[in-house]
C-alpha cells in the first residue's frame, strides 16, 4: 500500500512538473512591448506586418530584420509565422528573400517594408504586396512590389515593382485639377500655398506620367472579392486607394485620393458594425506620434478623421502607447472582435522592435484602444 502511495505521489509530481514546464513554454497572454517568443524561443521577427486567416490557421507576414551587428543589411525579406491561437507562433521561415543578383531590384540592400498577403479565390494563389525602395536610394523610389505563390508560406516568386496608376487620374478628382496652375512648380515646399496646391493635386499632376508614389501600405479585400492597395502617396501627404485587377497582381487604374494633404501613414482598415474604420499615424519616421481614427460608410467614399483613438494618459496618447499601426486584425469565431497591431520601432536594432497588440474596445460605439500590460482574449467582444 505504502509503495503504491509513494508511486502515485511520484507520478503526480512528474505530471505536475511536466505541465508546469510545458505551460511555461507556452504564451498564455498578449504582453505588448515584451519579447514575444516563437516556437524556437526567439522574438517574433515580423515587423510592419499583416495577418491572414486561411485553413483554420493565422499566418503572420512581416519584415524580417537581421540583428544590430548586421544592421546595414538588415532588410532581409519577408518572414512568415503560423498560429492557431494567435498567442503561440511557429516560424515558417522566409516567404520572400532578397537576392544577390545585380540585375534584380530585389538585390540585398533594397528596402522591403509593410508586406501584406491576400488570397485570390479565383486563381487559388497567394499574393504579396510590399513597399519597395531601391538599394542605395533611401526612400526616393516609392515603389510597390508584388510576389505570388501557390503555397501560403511560400516561397513567393517576385514579379516586379512599380509606381501605380501611371497615366490615369483619380476617380474623385475635379476637372479643374487636371491642368497645371500657374507658378505651382516654384512654390516653396511646406509653405501654406504649397500645401493647398498639394491638396488640389499638385503632386498627382507631377507624377501623372511616371506613376503615383507608393510607400506605407496595406491591402483590403471587400466582401465581393474586389481588392484595394492602400498606400501613402504624394510625398506621404495623401492616401491612395487603388483598385487591383481581378487576379490581384496589378492595378486597374481606378483609384481614389483619401484625406488629401493630411499626411497619413501606416493605414490599417477594418469594418465594424457596418462602418469602415481606418487607423493611421502621422509622418514622423520611426518615432511614434498620435494615432488618428477615420471613418467612412464605404471604402472609396468620403473619409472623415474623428480623432485619436487612444485612451491613455496624455503622454501615452501622444505616442499611441509607443507604437505605429500596421493592421487591425479580425479575430475569427467572435463577433466584432478586433486587435490593434502596432510596431514599437527600435531603429538601431529593428529586429528587436516590439509588437504592440491591444484589444479594440468600444466607447459610445466608437473603436478605441487602452493599454494593458498583459491581456487575454476574454477582453475581446
Ligand atoms: C515610417 C514608416 C515605416 C518606415 C519608417 C522609415 O514612417 O511607417 O514603415 O518606412 O518610416 O523611417
């Protein structure tokens, strides 16, 4: 009898230790700003990213950055992680990688930022778009690149990079704005007159032939399958909502200017209770600034900025809890459950940049975010 008790105590002890070791290895809550270990115990290296849900699994794509010591070459490609529960992520490796080929625009040293992947039901392919800057040219090129794969995790085949909508005018652009105005080329940048001229399409006219600039970006697929590429254009002063072709691999030439001259970056769009909402940031590079929330009744309709969605201290609100938006993620299987995904950039060691995920809450029917040092999905609707 004694032996039996001893045996069962020992086995209970081993079982408990196993459970405790096992649960220690698992992430049980979202801890914004902390190291977020993947299945190999390494901080998730997917920045400025986006998540899609496919086959009962979430796939997280983002900028893969090398550690500080190799920072000059830190722009390495696009990583992919998969998860069933949004807490524990498996590293699926690189979905797109820079290459050592001088004839390719994807050569090592180019900038790949804010990659997003969508699935095309008609072609059965996964399509990745990203902000692409050319090697050695800083942020001058303002291109968007596209890559395609039959498998969600890749490898993605790089097709090309371009400036969208060359030779076409925006859909919501007055006839009077299609002709250059006298003296506009000589206006002093950032002067009041220049900003007014930009609102009235100065830069759209400037870039009409070569194509419109495309920097910070996201993708949005409407219920009917129409997809839009949403990017900071016109020297980051105006967002362009550009319709993609049915195969999502190119632009139809139909595009809309949104919030002209308001300098929005980091767009992240979601639909909640029948309204379209968009989180954006201002334009202060890697430094965080106050987030802005805008609303519209349809994607290509009139957008209105309704203020800062942060509900923290004054200092926290000024810097969006130390983050910049990248996506508002819909949590599957729950009604109106969304997560704000942002990046807390660490410019001299981008790989170490932290993920700031916060639950979207409602205040008088309007989405807002609050800081929680640790939270789980009970916080979601
Ligand atoms: C930010 C942008 C980032 C990155 C950075 C470079 O404004 O959102 O994606 O481009 O500038 O300074």
